[in-house]
């Protein structure tokens, strides 16, 4: 078998003593040891044999690798430093710009509010996740399941016994704040009369409109006054509101309670502040010509509550809310079909469709009167005296009417 033999120095002999050993040449280049061809096969390529091996047929020897250094065009070997590619300043600036683009896309560029970017990214992820939930709900149960999923948007893991959802209320705060601060520009007077702790009964006039905006604004006006951190005001809302699609459930999650003597008594027993509107549905559906004329208080339930529970009664006058939807007519036939106490016709509704439901930006003013302790004056047993209850009811109505008149005289115009 033909093979190529490489002559190596014997062990124990120094490199300098071996005449066949590789010696440095001029210029620092290493000269390889001479290679001797015994009988090279015809198919061998000497140019590609960078590593030579000697294998003895009878006694194998240790493999030795000899690497040939690469030379440049001039015959000199390139150093490691010279082998590195040089980057010109222009390319370096381009790379720096690319890094800045990555930083900008990541939301951490200089001068960028990282918190705002992260909040926007989180909101987008939540929106995409919500759409994915709707798609899964549709596959499970069709459009009915989708409506159920939409109704549960923003719900908390737990609500109180009346359905108040704190997470939903927090999500709705920007809308209520806009209506309170920007749209109706509500001003308060006598808010110190409302106790910051303990039970209280707020008795207010009702504002005309499709929704109980007066109850929401009254609760918003007293938000944050309670030291115990619970929902400040729990307004009682008429039954017909809960028959409107989406409206009843949304109001319940915001803290409203269905109007009943039992619910009010339970809230007062838990040291809550309850807002009642004794005019009822007649107060919401007043004609524009009858605005700010208090309708007859149908029942004296609020007087009975104040006597039995010992809660102080605080009269409240709301000025500005009865002009947000000027009712010029009522469509009674449609109201009976929809099981509503009235169907209002205003200068904008139903002529403009959903746009006509937008309330006018009137100027609001909420006035709180001095509290009255009916239980201390007449005793709790007076709740069973119907004549006394009716007389106290009319006295409270007269006092609120006087407060409304004073509020109308104090304002300059409806919108300013």
C-alpha cells in the first residue's frame, strides 16, 4: 500500500539539533518540514493536504498535525489584529440609528413616557383578549352567549349584597367625572351638612330625563367623603329603570339600589347614606313647562324611615338637571307597548335617533340644606302616626321647593 511518509524528529532530541526540524525563516515565517512522497496515488491532491499523517502498518505512531500559515498577497502572514474588518464611521452611525429605531419601537426611547406606552400596550392586549373571549362565546352559544359576556365586562370577583361592583365603578369614573366636571360643571353648596360618618337620608327633587343622571351626579358629588372607604351614597332608583336594556344592571353595579322601603332600611341599618327622590316617575317625566315644580310626594316612606332608624334627614335641591331633556310631549301608546310609565318626546328625540339622547350641557348646582333629626323631635314611635307622617312629608317638600327657587334666582342662565 502506497503512503506518504513524514519525517519527524526523534524523541529526546532538541529542535535545534535536528537538521530536518522546522526552523524560523526570515521575516518570522515558519518553514514546514520536508515531505517526501513514497508513492503518491494518482487521485491525491497535494494542494488540499493541510494535515499530514503517518500511520505505520505494523506499529501506529502518534498523529502530528502541521498547519500551514496563510500568507497575504505580498507573502507576509497577516496578524490577528489586521484580520479584523474595519468599520467606517458612516456604517457605525447607521447601526446606531438602527438601535435607536429598536428602542423607539420598544417604547424606551429618550423623552418617551414609558408608563404611557406600557399602559397603551396593556390596553391593546386587553382589547384583543376581549375580542377573543367574544369569539369563544359565540362558538359556544351564539349571539346570546355574546350578550351575556358583554354584560359581564369589568365585573369584580365579588359584589356586595345589593350588586355594587367596585371594579366596574372604577372603570366608569372617567365618564362620570367628565359629566360632573366638564359637561354640567356641577357646583356644590352646603355640602358640610352631609355627615361624613354614620347613616343619613338625602331627600332631593327629581330631574327630568331618560336616565337618573341626578342620582349619579349626587353620588359623584359626595364621593370620597366617607372615612370607612365604602360607597358614599346609595341612591334609590325607580323600578321602571330596571326594565330598560343594560341600564338597570349598569346602575346596580354603580351603586344604585331598587327603590323599596326594605332596601332603604337595610342600608341605613348598615350606616350608609341613602338618597331618595319622593317624586318618583312623575318627577322624571315632567313636561318642560312644569320644570322645577315639585310633584306631589306619593308616599311618606322617607319620613317613616327617618323616624324608625333615627337617621338625620338632609333636604337637597338640584338645579340645572330638569333642562337636560326638555319634554314637550309624551307618546303614551308606545309607552304602554314598552311597559314604561312614559315615552318622552323632546326637540331632539326621537327625531335625531340616538343623537337625541345626548343631554344638554346645562349648568348644575346642588344645594344641601341643614339636617333635620325627626326621631329626636317626635320620637321613633311617631312612625305609626299617619297624620304626623303626612304633615312632615309636606313640610319637607315645601322646604325643598324653597331651596330650588333660591337656586334658580342665584343662577345667571341655564348654560352658564
